[in-house]
C-alpha cells in the first residue's frame, strides 16, 4: 500500500496492514561480518541516528556527506544533515525555509497534516557549486530550491507544473539534470540547463504485477550505467539498470525483500540512498519503520557484482546491528550533537527545531530565552500556531523545559507535549487568576486528520511562583505499546510525577513519529506570553 493511495483514499485513510506478496524472503548476499583491521575506524551500531528522518537521499561532496529527509507539515522543511563519516550526523539547515504552498500550511482555515514535504531529492552540481532540492507538493507541482551552502540561504529557483512524485535528482557527468519519479509507472524527465523547466519526459519502466508498488526513486550514474533505486513499501528494495542512457531501456533486480532489520520490533530497511566514500566503498543508508518514534536511519555496506548490481552485506542473514566503521579521513571536527541543552541565546533557532506548520513570526522571538506569545485563540492544540517541535531521541529520552509563566493571561495554556495524532501534555493553565500545573491526555485526530478530542485534564496542582520546570520522558522502542510520563519541579532539582502514563500510538499512517513540542495558546484572548529559558534533551 503506497503512501499516495493511503492518503487519497476515501476518508483520507486506507485500512489494513501492509501485506507482503508471496515470493522469496530475501535476495541479497549474506556475508560474514568483517573483522576490523588495525587502525580501521571503530565499529558503528545501527540505527546510526535514532531520530525520525525518513525517505533519505544521501550524497557526498568532497569529504562531506549530506542527507535530506521528509518533514510533512513541519516548517522549515526538508532538513539537511551533515556528516564526515556516515555515522555521526548533525542537522545543518533546511532546504525549504517556509511552506508557502497554501493557507493550510499556516493553519489558516485548513490544516496541512501529513501533506507538505514528502520523499524528495538532494543534489549537488559541481559546475556552479550549488545544492539543489527538488520535491513535489500535494500532487500538484514540483518545486526546486537552491543554495551554495546547506546552511542557507535557500531560495526557490523554479516551479515545474509536473508533480515529480518521490523524485530522484541526477546531475549527470555532462552536467545535465535528470529526474526519476513515479509510483509503479516510473518515468524520467530531463530539465533545461538552468534547471528551471522540463524539456523532455518519458516513461521508462512499468512495475510487474508480481512485485506490486515501486516508488521512492533515487537516480545514479555509476561506471557509465544508469540506475534507479526503488522501494517497495514497506518491505522491499529494487533497482533498475540501463546501459542505454537515462531513458533506458531498464532491467530490474531485487535488492532485498522481507529482510530482518537491526532494530528489535522495527520494520524492514528500505527507501534510502546509495553513496560512495572517498576511498571507493559503497554504503546504503535506509530507514526502518520504528513507531512510535518514526522512521530512523540505518547504514550497511554494499558491494557490486561483476555485472554491475549492488549487494547489501548482511550479518547472519540480516541487516547488521553493527559493522566496521567506514574508512574515511579523520573528520575535521566533531559534529553538533542532536541532544543537549538549548538556552535560545541567538536571535534565530537552531536547525534542530521545526514548527508545527508555519509560525506567525510576529508572535515569537529568541535571545535570552525563547518567548512564545499566544498566536491563536483555540481549545485545540492541533489548531494552535507557533507550536515548536523537537524530534525524540531513541530508544528512550527525556525533555526538560524551564518555563517562565508570569506573563500568561486567563485562559492561556502553555507547556510541553508529546505530539502526534494522539497526544498528551504537561503544562501551565491560567484560569480566573489562578495558576495550576496540569497533565492532559486525550488529544486525538481521525484518519482524515480532523480533531476528535481536545484533551481531558487527568491531574493538576496549584503552582506557586513565576516559573516551573516541565519534564516528559518517552520510550519510543518499536513493537509493543510504549509509554510517556510527565513530571514537574518548582526548583529544577526535585521532580514530582503528574498524571498517569500516556500510551504512545504506533500506527504508521501519520508517518511522522512523536515529537516533543513547546506550545502556548489562548482559549479566551491573545496577549499572554511565556518564556522558555532552557530546553534539555537527555538520554539515560
């Protein structure tokens, strides 16, 4: 069941589990685990990033690796990750600065949940030293953004009327830009030399009915041959190969099917990209469905057959939980950790942060803490603007927030949520001049992403003073039902549990995993504000 059909089916939801077609369980060579040699890089453990980064496109520019991922309705979109060794990654920036694709992405009369930035592509063009991001929005059209550095600024280069579904961008050796795209029917488009227009498009492959759905194109030219790397959601990976040029003809080979993944309780590694190190070694960076946390990246070495087909190197018949580290030069520096403390000292947010839909930029500021002024009057957190989100670190982690709340007004709600289509939060309520800290559960959406529950207060207590520390702990190991818990402190040291454990939903159809979320919204009138002095994401 592909994502497009799941999202456009009646009611916005296609029911039933993803079913595997009958056939061989695996076509991928099983190789013994390689023994590290003296002086080689230390072994790494999968997942290489235990945070929600799906639909990965990975490239290397010189000695630096970059990866892009899906973000759906979060803004800014399409994060760019950076690494020097394929194992340790940091978030460097976002290719799509704002989701200016319609009012629904502003929570203005409509909502963009589970729309926006889907599987897209990241490329680099040496001729003009420019990065390109390309992706389709809402099945309507394709957008291209460019930047000379991944940190930005990124700007929109063009809009193309053809929606390149699950696009894979190729910068050919002659500098021509090609795009592979499609669902089941795979096509290739050639862009104009400036990348602004389509000059040719042609269907190049029709997926056999015995395989089912293929999508998630990644496009490569390797040793003079053209390859389109395709996923069969959510349990297989296939590759097309052409010796006759980018428009084919193509032949197909299965790379993996129903392969046991490296995360207990998680799914089959799929829908990622191939990348070659400076030393000539190849790797496949895929993601594993690992709800409730989302889809997390895993890495495995790849070898090639004598006739030019990739083979994932396995350990005991599975994608390895550990492999020897890639042999790469010593990194020029350590990457910025994805966990740790943020005191919001700068005037802009670190790239680890993404808003739930586009923010109202007149209602927040950073510098000496993060000030969130109420931007929406609503009793529904899913409609509240300026909710700021942070990915959860797996397998378990804790977010702690120091919140100054003296400027809240009656009816205001501010706090720390575990946010998804089923949510809960701990926070501050100001009513009738009285301030309480409360735990609220029962915020829910249906399969069309309409709100079905705005929350029920399950516990609360009076809150003295003008500041409070709020804490949420989340267990996002996939498989069995997992839980989150909430607590608070008035001194930052001694924390008191508040409310029952919250059961994290693990249905895949929201696609994005749970996030920690900072929010402040009004239920009566605008004008109130809170200040987040400190956010800390820690692991046991």
